[in-house]
């Protein structure tokens, strides 16, 4: 019962909601760069929302399924196929034993990340309560690293072949309505709230930060997005002691080029913080590609949290509506 | 106006994005007492088991509280600040804090490992032996862990050991490297880039995800360094030395 890696793709790693509770030990949280797509992919295959999924970056792997499996793809709106059969994105799909999953980027809506979930999850050992791959510390996921050719990824639950037809019928009749504000659409405008050191930057820097676009440089990765655009200047040099950071903290090192801290960020940092990306826009940010541009707009903390709570509510409604998938699958799996 | 801090006694709350609060005790220099306040606050918040708190991260002069906004009503920041404020206003019970412990860490101060010993000695106008004596004769406290899993920031070192960081960080520093800067000392748990002055290397492991506790040191621990020979270093290293008690 496993998936064979025919080709690994550029960077394919297992990720869940991250390694929490250990930041006080200096252990990064990690987890899916796009938390919304992680959750959606899991709900579509009847998993708990936090189960580990495969995070696929830019170039997708080719994966040979040795058993029937119920899978879902969420995130980048790619062209995916099981051998020659098209696989719709954001829907559960039954892939047959012996079929290979092929994926092509959708050139008209390119996005950086795609998530593959399988019903019952991948069989991975949890390391410090999480299956997320920490590449830097070689921790968790599949042997603490990205997928390589010839890897065999075990999956947790076998599907009895006699259920193939019933499930296929069930999936084809399934109506799935996805609310608009789950953060799945492509967008280049990113909302932020003012950071702790906002007032230490010059007035002109404030204007430039909000009025001019920034390019995501190719040095951007899971730890942080390094941006290039207006040089951000402090009113005067600022010495600060290292302090906690979070997903979306925008730090400004002495060269004036901002860095947005992403999933694999360090737990603390000593650079001035000009702003924080709001949680509701992190999924959008995670989908932007190297060399694409983004621009920032300000909202208040209250607005950011209202957006976050609204997102949570939409997900709860969706989770209830998709509960029948879990129900139906539990009848078909051993 | 930048994010509105809630004005309070000796601490204030500032938002770090929409899912983290930083409790700030003072915005000045490194101070052992302020660090102690941070650790006490972190401990009493941990003991209170508030809902939706995923991480409590003590730092030099502040504590980060990472939270799930969905657990804190319609105005999560405000509500959590109120809960934290009343917690901090209570006197902390000594039973709730971790017992003091002193941990001895063997360090080989051979110039092969301590590649900056010579230049430091000349900068600080002393000889290498004096430098080693300064580093081993005092105890230091662990302020916080950060940068890498299990990496301790410790201090304060003698004022004679006050040097700024390197202007250009090194791209790779060996695991176990012991380094100093700004009256602090650190140990790099794994090979990583770094901008501190390297004075030696320890053979012991600081982080092991498969053991409990996962790290040798915890914030608040007292540390004393012990000079060891190159031979002892190699012996301890070949045994994949774990610290006794870890």
C-alpha cells in the first residue's frame, strides 16, 4: 500500500498545521505555507483538517499509485491527470491502482503551491507532535527531507476494490460549493497591519511601503520571502533585542529590503518589524511566484481578526457540509 | 499611530500580527531581572492553561503568546489581553516555577575549534589563557532559546568580554561551536551561519527531537563552562556524548 515516486518535482514535502508548543525551545513551527488549501484538501477526502498532506511547489512530481486511493488536490488550479483521465481540482477523486498522477501548471493562472491529500492520510511518523517536514533541521515528514525519485510513501488505509463503482458514482454526483472568501483566488494585493516598529520608519518609507509594488525575489523560500522594491529606512539606527516573530512578520534588515517571514521562519528575530501580513492573506501570499509583484495595503487589527473569524466560520460551515464525504468513505474503507 | 498598546503597570501588550501578542516588560538593555520577569510570566501563563494558546515564547525582555483568535470571542486581541493582564497581576507562586539548576558544559578551547580566540585576545588586549579563564570562571544564565532548536542565549559575561558581532557573518559554523558577542555567549547546536566570535567547541548534544526533554538547556538554567583537552573532546564526541541528566 504505497505511492511510488516516479519523479519528485521541485520541492515536495509533507506538511500539516505545524509543530506547535516548541517555539520556546527554538523549534520552528513549519507547516503548510497555505493553511487554507491544507484544510480544504483534507475536508474533501474526509480527513481531519490538520492531517498531513503533500505540499507541491512549482513543478509537480509524478506519482504511481499501487492501490486504489481517494485523493484531492487543492491550491494551484493545475491540469492534473490520472494517466489520461483529467482530475478536477478541489474535488475528491478515485485514482486506480496502477495509475500515475501527472500534473501540469495552468499557464493562465500560475500559482506556487498545490496540496495532495489522500483519505486516511499518509503513514508518517509524528516527530514532536507533527508530521511537518522541517528541511533545515531534517525533522518530520518523510525522513526529514523533500521527496526523491524511488521513494515509496506508505498510505494509511486500503480501499476495497468492490467499492470502486459506488464511490465513483458518489463522487460524480457530489455538488461542492466553495465560498468565495477561503483565500483560494489569486491576488497580488496583500493586507497588513502596522508592525511594532512602524513609527521608527520615516514618513516617506511609510508611503513607499504602501504605494509601490515589491518584487518577490528568487531567493524566497519556505523560511521567508525576500522582497525588492523601495528601500525602507529607519528615522535612526535601532538596536533591538531578539523577540518573537510569527507567520507574516515583515522584518527590515539594515539593507532596507523587507523579508516576510513564512512557515519555516525562526522563532525569534532581531530586525525591526514594519508590518504583519494578516492571517486571511497568508494563503494568497503563499501562492505568489518568484519574480511576481505584490503590494501592501493597511487594515486595522480589528478588521484583520474579523476577517479571520469570518474565514473560520466559512470553513466550519463547509466542514459540516462535507461531513457526508467522511461518512460515505468510512463505509467503503476497511 | 502604530498598533495600540494597552497601557499597563510594568508590562504592556502589543499585537504581533493578528495571532500573536507580545507582552513587553521594558524596552531597554539586557537585564537578568527583566529576563526573570519574562520567565515567570511565561510560567504562570502556561500554568493557567488558557484556551487556544499554541506557544508561549519567552525572550530577553518580552514574551510572545501565539493564539487562535477563534477561541477568544468577537474581539480576540482585547479579550486575551484582559485575561493575561489579570493573570500577570496575581503574585506568582514559587511552586509554579521550575527549580534552579546548574549545568556544566565541557568546552575545548583549542584554537582549531576556537578560530577567533587569537583575534579576540588582541582586540580585548589580553592573552588567550585569560580569555578562557574569564569564560570558565563565572556562571551565566540562559535567557532564551532561539535561532535554532536548543540554541541558548546566555549571559551576562564579564564587561571585559564586551565585543560587537562580526561585521560579516560566516556562512557555516560547525555544530557545537561556542561563541561570544555583546556580553552574551551562545552554542550553535547544528552547523549554521553565524556572526558571533567563536572561542571553542563542545562535544555534547543540545537538541534531540527523540528525547524528552528535547533540549539540554531551558530558559532560566544556570550554566558553567569547563575547559577540556582536545583528547577529551574527541573521546566524548566519539561516544556521541549526551550530557548526564539529559
